[in-house]
């Protein structure tokens, strides 16, 4: 007697095809990677079933040694797989016509030929006597004359065939979707003058398994407008599908478009976020406008996620309290009053990129004594450039901006051959600043102003913006840098003249 046991996992016959091996991948931050795959050549004809899904125009084939490719064809072939039953009901269907022994709940042991399975009923031929057995009565079923435990299934599979001569290996290059990396930065300000900057990368792999491969994490913005269109050699689309798709999408744009306050009473030791890791990426490389973090010997399976430290650096820093005030003039000649109430003041850190490499756009978190102080989005920053990181709102510093009209000259400007008439208005703005902190602070106040600046207190840096041909007023950007003592209150004034409708 043979007892048939059920296994729910399938067993598939291996197709007579070579597999590609991922040698390297350059990961962009939008889910695409430039992947290099290697194929071992078998005689003068090699077939692969794991066809890369590469973007239009990015797929290329090279060889090593003296190997020459005479022809590359993608085609469909018959594929036969052998699978075990995925359920007890499927096992019953496969063994209709076999002699079986049933152990039942209340009917005892039944033997006979399994004639048919209809819904929840089994039909047995018990030496000419036909019996029906409810499915729920069956406690165990034993097939006594050669149970069917696997079944062959036929399907179509798309493969790529290479006709070659010589010896060597085939290398496949293509931009594929399925891998990306997520950067982030940590700034530790436990020291009052020098901060520690740590950069990390989280690698997400949904593309496939690879072993001992080289990864490159790309910083930059390459122009790849066809990233979302599949290479027709690989896609399996019909001619009509491919041409209709091209006609519907045209040239895809921006396919490579490039993220609270928590406080506690207990302080923890300063955190060295990169100190527990060996150097994550052994080398870096600059190619034209793209920057690469490189690491060799990486092994990941599909669906794996990996954490790496890219680099650590130190930089002197200063605390800076910043506020950006909007322009009150729209469309160059329409005035809208200042919003009531105080403006947002941000406690920011001013530092320099001393890492020797560019900083890519990523979340940047600030810590002190192991406690999160705040988080900002750090934009792309070249090496040796200064930048700001917003840490938190400064509620103890109050900035209120008001503007009042001093004079108005009616109809001062008329545009010939049009109905456009403008008044010449003199405005005076006042910035009322109060430092409620018990320590001195440095502030940077930025204000965009439409009109001609005639007077301004506290020596702001004034940058004039080029005026459009149809604009009647110039535009300027004023930046004040002020040092305020503890508890100090100060008013800063400016005057401008502008034409308003």
C-alpha cells in the first residue's frame, strides 16, 4: 500500500537555458538602475529565459574574449513544468480512476475506485456498487495503486537566443526598474562648535538576486526621457502595440524627476551614528555631472533591503535664525497687504560641506545628546559649499512686518496706446523684531520687494532682479543680517516707490 502525502509547493522542471548574472548596478533614486548582466556561453547557441526588462534605447550587448555574436533573436518556446497539487481537491481530481481507501468520520473504512469528484461529493465504485461519500466525511485518503502526485503543464515562454562563435561571455547593459536607494543625513550638534555629519544609504532590491556584485549609488539628474518605454526586442509587444504606444505617449518628460519637533527631559550621551560601521563605500567617482558612491562585493536577494554608511565628516557651524518675508506686490503692479501676525522664524544651522563630495537631496535630521532636534530637506549641495539646515521654529523670537502708504501721485504713468494707468506710491515698511531668549542670536531676514528702494536701515544686501520688458517696476531682494542681544527689541525700516494700477 502506498500512502500519498500532499505538498502544496510546486516543483518545476528547469528549462534548458542559461541564467544571467548581475555583475553591477548603478542605482538612481527613482527606482531605475543601469544594470550589467553576464551570460555564460554554451557552445555556439545560448538561450536565456530571464530576459532583462530594459528601457528603450538603453539596452546594448557586448562580449568578452574573441566571442562574436552572429544573431540575437527573442522568441516564444513551449515550456513544460511539473507541479505538485496545490490543494486536496486538486489531488482528488488528479487521482480519479485510482483505487483508494477512505478513513471516514462515521462510515468506517471504505475501499473502491474513485470514479468522480463532484463539488463536495466523492463517487466510489465498490465492486460494482456505486457509493457517494460527502467530502466532509473523509479523514484520510490513501491511493493504493500508483498515486498521481505531480502533473505536467504546458505554457509559452519568451526566451532570447544567441548564435555565437568563439569563446568568451556575453554582457547585457540596460536601464531596468526595480532597484533604488534612499539617502539620509544626521547632524550631531552635541559639541557647541563642531558638528558631526553622517550620510547613510538604504538600498532597496526588487530586481533579482545577485552575488558579489558592484553597486554604484548615483547622485545627479541624467536626462533619460524614454525610461518608461520598454525596449521592443525584450517586451514581447506586437508591432501595433508598440507603434500605438509610441504615438500615444510621445516623448515622456521628467521621467527622472527628483522629502517634528520631539523633546524629552532626559539627555543621553552624544550619538556617533557612523561609528559602529566599517567604511561603507570604499571609493567614489565623478563622471561629468553625475557622482557615484561605489561598493564592491555586494550580495543581496530579491526583496532584500540593505543599510550602508556612505561617509562621515565634521564641520564648524553656527546657529542662525532665519525668516523669509514675501513680496506684497503681485503681477508687478497689484498690491496686497502684509498678512497679520508674526512671521515664522526658523532656528537653522549654517555649515559647510566638508565631505569632499556633493550632498544629494535627502532628509536631514539634527540630533543633540542623542535626542532629535528637528528635520529638514537638504537640497543638492556641491563640495565646499555652505548651506542651511532648518532645525525647528524659534518661538522665542518674534518678527512682525507691516507696510504703510506715505504718498500717492494719481495717474503718474500712462502707457501709450493702452488703457493702463498707474499711480506712483511711496511705501514704508517696518520690521519689528523682539528676541525673548536669554541669549544673543544672529538673524537673517530676507524680503522680496517690488519697486525702487529709496531708503533702508541696517545695511541690507540688496540684489536687483532683471526687469521684464512689460514690467513697470523693478524687483529687489533684501537680506538683513542682525545680531540681537538677549531681550533686545529693534525696528528696521525700508522705503520704496512703485507704480500700482
